[in-house]
C-alpha cells in the first residue's frame, strides 16, 4: 500500500468515527434535525417493503454505528472501496438533515451551514475517490475488456487454423 493511502484513509475516517460515536452515544441532540429526513425516508422505505425503524433516535444511532464501522474499515484498509461508498451514502442524508442552510433566516447561521455543506461536499469527493481507487491494480471493467479482447483474438486464431486444416484436408482428398 502506498504511504499516501496509509495516511489518507485514517485521516478521511476521523470525522466519521467522531461524529458516529457521538450519534450513537447521545442521539437526542440530533433527533430534531434528523426528523427532516426520517419523516420523508421512512414512508418511502416502508412502501418498498424495507423493514426500517420509525423512531428517529434509533435511525440516528444506526447511522452513527454504520459510520463508525465503515470508517474503521476504511482507516484500516479493510474493504476500503466498499466502506468509502457506504460512508459517502451515509453522508448525504446526514448533510441534508444537519445543515439545511436554505431554511435559515439568520445570515450567520446560514453562512455556518453553507460552510458545513461545503466541507461535507469536499468529504464526499474524497470518499468517491477512495471508492473507485483500485490501488494501481486493474479494475473489474478493465479485466472484463481484457478477457473479451483475448477471446476475440483466440477466436480469430482458431478460425484461421480451421481454414488451414480444411485446405489441407481438401488437398489430401484429391
């Protein structure tokens, strides 16, 4: 693993460990903000048949636990692409619920929430990069293209050899 990944992954994970831990430990401080999102998402999930708790405090705790777990996995390099994608997915509703600058009438509060949204967008960018980082190894798409190219080449060679064999067989019959 490159030294940059060894340093960057734990640094990228710190905010999620910190925030997730506090969400699990004391969700009551976040429930009012979370209600903005949970009141809309829970009915949608239920309509799709997804079993999901309706209590916002439970959902805040679950989100916090997911963030701590995925951040720990990212920091230690265990399934880093999957854990980065999970963190990115959990960051979106967290940002929408926690920093609704469009609802603030106070200029200072609006500016503060805009700054937090910008910070979270920066984190989202880093997480998306981490989610697609193959560490210099070929990705699945490259491997699939390579297999298809090799199969086409093999088919051309087999067809060419078959034509040669057919010509030889035709000559030997005469």
